[in-house]
């Protein structure tokens, strides 16, 4: 499990945080492991963070692979809606 807040706080900018998240997800996929992302303490999910991480995974491996390997814990309803909306819009693009 990784803590999203730790990724966000340890990087100077959102694209750098997105790269760390991308690397964690990619590593899990390559190792055929599931990755849980703890959302506790996260207040927002900016598009730049999602584009660099989740969007890139979708481009490379597809949304089904993302859903197969990644889950979120301690996620608020607002965060879940944001992610669902992002995935829906990304799939339609």
C-alpha cells in the first residue's frame, strides 16, 4: 500500500508526484501485484497529477488493467466521483 499524501508531500510539484505514482502502479503491473492507494488526508486530485500517472497507465496498458491492479482505500465520496469522472472522460477521448 502506498499513501498518496506521502507522494504529494515528498515532491516539489504535481507532475513529479504523478511520476512517482505512475512508477508505483507500473511496477505493480509488471510484478503482477495489486496496489492499494491510501487516500487519507488528500484534499484534491488535480488533472495534472492524474494525467501524468493514471492517464499514462491507461494509454499504455488500458483502463481494464488499471482497474485490475489498482484499488483505493480511505477514499471519500468526492474523490471516488472525481476518479470515476476522470476515467469516464478519458475512455471517451
